[in-house]
């Protein structure tokens, strides 16, 4: 392997990390909000069942 190919591979890895970072952050943000909204929905359903019995 010549030096140019090694540098090209390193550049490709660094570029991939720059692209994956924000995408991973966005995906984790969506997951966080999905869990928050799901938790609130479960709490509302349980509260409505509990108040419906009382």
C-alpha cells in the first residue's frame, strides 16, 4: 500500500465519523422524545383507568 491510499482511507474514516455524529445525535434525540411522550401517554392511560374505577 502506498502512502496516498493510507491517507485516503484515514480521510474517509474521519469524514464518516463527522457524518455519523450528528445523525446519531438526531436519532438519540428522537428516541428520547419518543420515550418521554410514550411515558406520558402510559401515565395518562393508567390515571384515566384509576380515576374511572374510583
